[in-house]
C-alpha cells in the first residue's frame, strides 16, 4: 500500500484509535496477528497478517464497516475506485522457518 506525502502521523493516529467494530470484524473474519510496517523514505506500507484456515477475508470489501474505514482512510492513501487501498503482491525472495 502507499501513503500520500506528509500523512504518516495522521495514519498512525487513526490506527492507534482503530474502531472497536473494525477490530472485531477483522478478528471475526479470521485475521490474526496483523501488523503494518512503514518505509519512511517512500511512504510504502507493508502489511503482514496471519489468517485462520476458515477465514472469510474475501468478504470484507462488501462489509459496511470496512467500506466506512476505507472512506475514512482514502484521503491519506493511494486508493482504487471505491476507496479500497491500492495493493500489489511482492515476490518472496527468502524465507527461513
């Protein structure tokens, strides 16, 4: 994901005050141990999350709370139509288990 310039403090503040109903929705959707990392030089965000085997993460874009959060965050990020944050896959280059 990608932040717009000059919004790091606001992005962090909004996540520090995450809505309880959003946190519950993410948890109920099977998302666990969710972290977002920032490259301060570029504004690039990298999210890491663990999913339960029975997760329904694919249903999140249709949920009103998720859409409301995306609308709330859209001024801070590069977004798709509908305000879903732009995402792109990264190529794994190393893993040690």
